[in-house]
């Protein structure tokens, strides 16, 4: 199953975000990624999101 996640979904998943990515094929729109994970921002979920993108 494929999931397309928006910012509230990523933030709401918190630490479970990585597990969800292991089970599902996750798509994050470019604008969502930049909104959450740009270097100058420090938002909930941004670290996890950047880490997962770097791995893949």
C-alpha cells in the first residue's frame, strides 16, 4: 500500500514514522519535505524525515 503524507500526518506519527516507512511505500511531496525538513527549521518530525530521506 502507498501512502502520501502531509505535514500533520508526519508530525502526528512522531517516532512511529520510521516504522510506517518500513511497512508502507511512503511518498512525501517535495513541498512537504522542504516545509518540514529544511536545515533552518527545527520542527517535530524534521530530524526523522531527514534521516529517512538520507538513507533512501
